[in-house]
C-alpha cells in the first residue's frame, strides 16, 4: 500500500506540479485557451449576449432531440463546477499567491469561456442517441466520431479517467468534505452525515438526467444567490474598502507584495501560477466534464449550447469567485490571525524544538515543546507555516495554555499542567482554504449578526452535494460508453455506496488518485480539442452566417 501511495503521489505531482514554478498542464490548457480565443475571434465577448438569449429559453423547442432544456443543462454543469473551488480554491490562491492571484483567475475565466464553447459545441455535434431515446455525448464521442476509429483508444482512455474521477473527486471527496465540516462545526458523526447525503444523492441520481436537471435548476440558483447575497452584504458594509481592494488585486497581479504577516508569494511567477491553477480547477474549462452534461440539452444547433456553456466560467469565476476574493481582501482576513480551535496533531500544524528541557512527558521518545501562559518556551509552533498567537486551553480564551506538546513520528499530543490530554488548543492563527473564507464571512457579517461563517458551512454542504449529483451523470455516461447502456444503473448504485464510504474514510490517497484522473481527462481532451478546432470553427461560422433573430431561424 505504501508503494501504491508513493506512485499515486508521484503521478499527481508529475501531472499538476511539474515544473513547480509553472506546471506544464497549466501551460497546455492556457495555450489552447489563447489559441481558440483568437481562432474564434473572441467569441466569449462577441456572442455573450446570444448566450444569455438562448439560456432564457428564446430558442427552446420541445420537439428537438435531447433530454433537458438549455437552462437545466447550464445548471447541471454549474452544479459540478460551482463548489469547493469557489470557497476554498480562491482562499488557497490568495493565501499562496497574494491578492493578485485573483486577477489571474479572471484571465483564466475569460480564456475558459472560449474553451467551454468549443468543447460543448463539439459534444453536441457528435452526440449519440440511446435505445431509450435519451442522448449521450462528451469527449469520448467527439474523439471517436470526429477523429475516426484510429483514435478510439484515446476515447476509451478519456472515458476510463472520467468514470474513475467521477467516483473519487466528484463523489467521495465531496462526501468527505461535508462530513468533515459537519463533524467539526456540529459534532455530527461522519457516518450519520454520510448516510444522509448518500440518501439525498441517491434520490436524485437514480431518476436520471431529467431529475438531475430539475433538481439542479432549482438548487444551483438558490445556493448561488444565497452565497453571493451574503458576499454583497459584506461588501456594502465595507464599501469604502472595495475600490482599494480591487486596486490591490490588480496592482499585486503584476507587482506582488507579501502581506504584513508574510502571507502571499511576493513573486510574480507564483502569483500567476496559483491564480491560473485555481481558476482552471474552479471552472473546469478544458477538463471535458461539462460537455457531458451539455450534450443532453434539447437543440438542433450545437452552437446554441456552446454559447450557453461559455456563460459558466463567467458565473463561476468572474462572479462567484470574485465575490469570495473581494470579501477576503476587503475584510483584511487574508493577512491576519483569526481565533480558532487548533488540532495539535493536524498536518497543517508543525513544531520546532530548539532547546531540550527537562520535565514530565508521557512518551520517553517524544520531543517536547513547553508552553507558559500561552507562549512556547523552547521552540516554535506554526499553523500553515505561520507562527501562532497566544494559545489557550479553552474555547472561551480565558485560560492561557500552560503545559506541553509531545511530538512523535505518529503525531502530536497536548497536555495541560495536570497532565490532562487536550484534543484542541485555541488561539490566533493564519487560516487558509475554506476556513479562511469562513473567517472572512464571520468578520464581514459580524456588525449585523454573529455566526456569519455558518453561511460558508451551509454553502459547502449544498455545493458538495450538488457536485456529487452532477458528477454521477458524468460517470455513468463514461461507464455507458465503456460497458454499454445496461451498466448505467449499476454504476449509479456503486456511486451511492462510494459516497457513503467517502464520508467515513480517510481520503489522502483518494484525493491524489482523483487528481491524477482529472489531469488525464484534461490532457486527453485538450489533444482532441486542438485536433478538432477546425471543425468547431466551421460549425460556428456556418451558424452565425444565418439570421437568429427569431426562434424558428
């Protein structure tokens, strides 16, 4: 098992972090974005209005082939893309790259709009009708049908990667995130959370794409509006900080400066790299997942669904991610310490013992960091590599921690003065990921009411469940392509079971394995998109050479 873990970690690092300064996978995705943007004449700008017109139902025709309307196809794809990346991904980008990373997320979104248009247009052009009258499409179909039988191996490779990725990243990881949050915030056992969320996912996905489309068409607007409304309220309360925050984001994109606590890279290449990576992860442009959902849209014009799809990165990154980033920057939360419970044994906590001191310890082989009145005496304690503030033994912050932390290869344990083991310490720490976004909402909404961070908790819950719902469809279409139409039901059953297991299991290797499959999906898809870019260009040129002022045209 250790060998398997090593191989998966090595592959994950090779695909997404090589070379470290600016990964090759990021370069490939960006290169296609720039290429197709120029080839299609900045279609994401020129035809944005047409996309809005299509998604409002102006061209809907119930007699067209397909399973769901344009709006339901958009919300199904958005329910997979709008998720943890919008909450945790933006915070990660700002933590490591500084506020300027958000600017490069915007650039990625603009290029991603053209990529989404291309892959969805091709998916509609080459989709296939199933025995029961439904349709299936996606990269595996436009690879095989567009590039010919000699490329069927690439189609199979994409489908295998997609089926596994849906099982893991789109399912088990989402369940694990929800279970972890509910346990941390409300002490709900992971098995209970897993049972509830697996039941909800099962109730939706076993009804197929039509039920998925109906649910996501209501859930996605609700959760998106709720989250954005919370962010807008914070920005209105901090209206005088909004323009300075925007200037900070733009200026730091080209001249990054580390914050007062040292947060942020202070180096242009890392600011750009983190922004681009998080942007791509958030809107999923080029990964080949969204075309599977959009293939189900009812239309006889592939380009119509393409212009709907280009709205996704705009909504996902230019609206929702921007709201998250502005809240984090305008409240100053990205570069400050926040009161928080700290698990002494967490991976994000590290210790350095500079001086050995005599004293009591439960494990004779442990190194010991001693605390007096909340401060370390013989070394340092860091959280996300930044020194912690005064530590307390209670959540009321009334008892400065006096005791010790014993550090071994197995982890760290905190003990009070009387030798009682403490599962948590409390103090000011620099946050990252979803906890940083939660802290920013808590700080931003505090003038109106306490507990604003729970809005982020609720959003994580809804986003993760909706992501699982949509990725189940991506996975079962991949399974159908590989094993036939009858495999869909069994894949869905296994998907629900994996959702529960994901909630109760430790998932480090699952995260890495899912990222490997996601990287392979993107690579296989981009190869096909480059090869079929000429087809996309011809279809687009033909469509817009006609009059589209009326639904019948």
